C-alpha cells in the first residue's frame, strides 16, 4: 500500500543518514578520551625537558664564562701527585665547569686509586675546580716480601716501592692478596692487635715485627728482638668492648714481662698469652 512504501522510504533514510549523537559510524573503532591524556603528558614532558636542557646549556655547560682556568689539588698523603690526580680524573683547563658529573668522576677515581680513602671535588665559580684527597695510611704489609699493604680498617692497596718499615702479616689466605678489597677476619684480628699495641702504653716496649694468622684461633707475634708470643683474647673475631679491654690488658702485661726480663739481664724466648691472667707460661734465657 502507498503508506507502507512511505514508511520503507523513511526507514532507509534513517539508516543511511548521519549517525545519532554519541554513536560512531560502523567500521571505525571508538578512541577513549582517556587514551589521549598519557600521550599529551609525555609530549608536555618532552617539551619541558628540551626547554630545561636548552636553558641549562645556555646558562651553564655551554657558557664560556664557566671555563675551567684553575685546578687546585690538595693531597693528604705522600703517594699521589697532582699530575696523577689530573690524569685519573680527566679534568683539564679549558673544559666547561658544568660539562661533567662529579659523582661519576669520583667513583671512577676510587676504582683506579685504591690508596685513596676519600676524595671530594667542588666547583668554585666562575672557573676553578678544587680537589681534596685523603690517602689511606699503611699499618702493615701482607705476605712476606709482598707489595701489598693494608690500613687499620683492613682495606688493601699497593705499597710504594722500598717500603719495608711496616710489620708483616703472614699466613693469610690468597683472597687477601689483591688490591682494593676488604681483608678477612683473621687479618683484622692482627690489625686490632697492632692498633691496640700502638695506642696503649705497651707501644713503647713492644715492637711487633710480624704476625702469623694461619691459626684462626691464635695469633703468633714475632717481636723485633726475636721473641715469639702466642696471643688470643675473649670475643676474638668480634668487636666488643670487653674484648678490646682484655686485649689491651694483655698487651700491657706483655710489656711488663719484657721489661722485667730485661731488668734481670734475661731475654724472653717464648710467651703464651692465650690463658687467663693468673697463668702466663714463659721461656727465657
């Protein structure tokens, strides 16, 4: 009927006409509005980063006003030299004051120079670099005839040529005989004994030439005059105040024994300080 034809025509127009509000044409996937937010944020961050870099370059690391003209090197020690420090850091006059990372240079320097205990690098406007270095202080040599030293903290480093004035720690494992590492507990026990001797009143009487650490329970001290002393203390291998006090007491007792033997015109050959205070086996001639 004629009204049925009109209805079909109207239906076809609705199907072929523009999509209703809120509906997209078939075949085109909808893009959520939230998906554009991360992209916009990233684009904004990129622009901001570029602006920061551009401003920083203009004001600092590409600014000729901040050209390095002076490099001041202060060294607490007698091994490193200013030319060697310059070589290790790679810093030169003519570079820009802000064109390098202080943290990166510091880490690289400590990896190259094991004798360095600390290093600080400061910028001083407009064109000065100040470098302060503190060297480690050797207190003992590792291995007989070796060229490695250790400081009181047990850090190893190469010893300068001809340095033979330090006590020798022998009997240590091969793992200790590398530069730039922390020594094991056996070596640290020997270092504690040396440090305690130097700090106490025993230091004027007791002169330790070497310490054998091959026995993990007992240290064997060899004094400058040839005396052999076996030594152990409570909490050996641990850092306790009671252990330190007992070690200092035994060092002072060792000094008293050596002094008394000398006053009698005798000489101690062997002394055992692994027992308590009441029993100290000794052999003299």
